C-alpha cells in the first residue's frame, strides 16, 4: 500500500512504525459553531483512510481532537451567556451526531484541549527549560523559531505575515515568525487557567502536540504513523506543531503527513469568515447522510471540491440508480430458499 505524503510530495510505501498497526491523528474542529461541509470532507477522507487500512489488515488507532478553548469560543460565550462547557459540549455532541449520519466512525481517542492542560503545560515548560521558548513581560510564552533549524520543512515556506497568527503582534517577539504557546489573560478575562508561568490559556498549535505525546508512544523517531488535516492547516498550524514537538521531544511528530483539499462555493474557498459556509446540518435536512457521503467522496481527497447543489442532486440520482441496480441483481428471499431446496 502506498500513501501520498504531503511533505515529500510523492507516493511512499506505507511502512508503519509498529508491525500490523497504524496510528492516525486528525486535527478536529474548534467547537464554537455548527460543523460545515469542510469539516465533513476532512472527516470522510480520513474515515475512508482508516477503513482502507483496516481492510489491508492493519489494527488502526484513530485520534481526533476538539479545540474547546479559543478566542472565538470565548467571544461566543460572551454573546450567548452560556458557560464555556455548555457551549462546547453542545457543539461537540452535534458534531458527533452529524458525522455519524455521514457514516463516519468515531475516533478511538477524542481529547479536548481543556482536558489536556497538564500535558500542554509540561511541554511548554520543557521548551522554556531548553530556551527554545521564552516568557515576555505580559505573561505570554512564545516559541523561538530561530532555534529550530528544520523550521519550514513541513510547509516548505515561512511567512512573516502576521495574518498567519491567531495572536496580535507584540514588539517583544524575538522574531516575526515566533508564535504563541501560551496566551496570558488580559484585564478582566475570567476564562483562564493557572500555570507556573502565568494564568491564561494555550495557543492553538501547542494543543495537538501535547495531545499526541500524551496518547501515543514514540517509536523509531516518530510519535505517529500519519498526521492528517485540511490543506489550510499545512501552514502555519502543522508547521508550528511539528517544530514544537520536534524541539520538545527530540523526535518527529509523524512519519507521513496527509492533507485533504478545500471545499469551495462557486470557486471560492468556503470559510465562516467569508460568510459562505454551508452548514452540514442544513445539508442533512435536505439529503440523507449517505447521499452526502457519496457526493463528497466523489472527488479525490487531495483535490479542491467545488460544491454545487445541482451536482449534489445529480449525485443523489446516481446513488439511487446503484440501489435500483442492486435490487434487480440481488436474489430475493424466495429464490434463495428455492436454491437451497
């Protein structure tokens, strides 16, 4: 079996770090809103990968995280008056239900950021002790990208563009490319967690690295066989994740990297920020989950998928034809009985 590695940009024979086993980690959703078709496509791509590996005789362990602490979540909490737990638990439950309707198997491991704070703190402290991370006067902790000679090897690009970061620029950063591992609480913020370095919350990238180290045992220089996610995560998220994992543990996070393509609406990348998100719940009100699964799996997972309701309706008709064909060629119960007689 061969796997296309997004980093080496070539097909490579799949040789897992443990014989007859396959470990997969997929970046899951930030749970502040309903899942959209982009979430569905990523879940379907790696569900299909998991099933394919199982069909080849591998024992598969799949992990998918939930980011349940984030600036967008905090903003939604302020808007709704709900507690963070009420908000995130609601969207996690809905996400799981909708993925089940698509035929996606639940991951074996589903860590949450808020349940991984000790592992996150330990990884950050390790980086501080090695002087690869540094604490600034505000209580924020940054990763010093100049200390990682391999930085840029995942995405093959390094940007100084501040728009690539989820945190505001600060003059105390050693390098423009440095990114936040820990964000100290400012002013009257009340969603904070105490650590040895400050009261605050984790940066986005550190969550996945800490979760992987907490749930998978490294072997032969890798924590995982396969790390997956959407193509939009390649930079900066996966680049930064690989850097902090490499520098804190001394080994690489994954042997293979796989990325699924974007979902586009009328040729434009679908995103909540652009206001063209198609929520999965809306699609499921009009179409059966199997129809959506068949449609979204109809394009190679690495290619961008241009959503069209007309194409979705055509896909439904094709699936209906397959079922009608199956019904015609499948033996009836009566004929099966006669054959046995």
